[in-house]
C-alpha cells in the first residue's frame, strides 16, 4: 500500500477543508446570531469554507502549526511516518496550500517550505491489542496563540465549584477580546505539571469533536457552564458583539500534585483543519469522524 500518497492527500485535505463538527457549529451559529455585523461575519466565514472546499484552495492565510497524534499497537507501525509527513507538508507548501512561515526561533531564518526542527510535532500513544495505526494531523493557526495562558493554581485559588478556574478562563477571553479569530473554540488542560496541562489543552481541541461533551459528568457540566458564560459576554464573531463568541469548550485532565493545579487555556480559531484515519495491517483505510 502507498502510505505516502494516503498521508499526502490527508495533509492536502486539511489545508482546504474544515472538519464536519466545525462546519455544523458555524451553520448553527449563523442561525441563532441576532447581531447583524456578527451574522454577516459568520456568513462570510461559511462562504469561505464552501469556496475553499469546492475549489481546493487554502482556507486561511496562516499555515498554522502541525501536530500529528499517532496511536499504535504491537503489530503494525509505519516506521518512516514522521518523514512522510514532513515531505507532505513541504509538498503542500510548494503547491500553494500553506504559506511558508516556519522560522528558526532565534535567528528567524525562514526555511521557505515549512520544514524545520520539530516540524511536524509528533505525539505518540501506545494501545495494547489494536491492529491499526491511527493518525490525526491537526493544523492550528498561530496568530491566536498570542492569547494562550497557563497558570499554576494553589488549592485555595481553585475555590469552591472551580470558581477560580472559571474566572481565569473568562478573564483570558475578555483580554483576548475580538482579535482572537472569533468565533473561537477553547481547549482547557487541567492537571499534571505545566507542560502536561499545555499538551492537554491542545489535545482537547485537536482530538475531540467540538460538539462532544466529556465522558466525565463533572467536566461536561463545567464545559457547558463555561461555554454559556463566554457566549454571554457579548463579544461576538469578529468582536462586533453578538451571541456567538466561542463554538465549543473542551476540557481534558490529568492527575496532579496535592499542593497545586496547573491550568492551560488554549484558543483555537474557527479554522478547524484536522482529519483522522486508521490504517489497518491488512491495508484498509478508515476515515474518522469528529461529529
């Protein structure tokens, strides 16, 4: 089987097509929005999504930053997976789907093709007994990264009913205001140490559908509370006011130390460039859904 072509097609696809859950949420948002300016912005976004998909043109001027989540078992792995994905990103850049924007962090020298150390970022998870490899590439816009925050809470700061965390999230949204590529989606990582919370916040928006609630009832309730509270701020799409500021709030957690609790807030623009496939040992390819 030509894994190289399958993965190249996958990277090309997410350069010009948003995931189904994002498309659904945008359509719902325009239905409920009453502010005329915000509604017009949403209609323009939906038109942009449709044209990009139909014409196979880049969704956004930002090439974003690619993280690929890989789940594998004992019997099957693609040994040169990372190299294949690197080449796919370069090909997508040369084809005009991604603007070349990756630079050395210190010298700021641009590679010219979105290649570079650590690109793409790879995250691996082992699952015993599976006979496939699951690959989910997620391109996350970088401009919105300016508004991400991490805070290490003491137990007292968390407060009753997580009031401290709720306040922190809302303060971050208000500080970002209308410049955070609205309507956004927000991933929240709670627990571990600082690095763990940050990774969880990205995983929350990359691996879960934006309409899916957590299987943990406490977290699901917190997700709903935060989504309602954020959208009641009346910031609106593009910051023009309105009912829809955020399309979704997803939370992921990990155990942490008894004395503290890190919390990471990760903003994601409406451009949900992600897709997933499972490649089985026998060569079958299954497309994943985020609905």
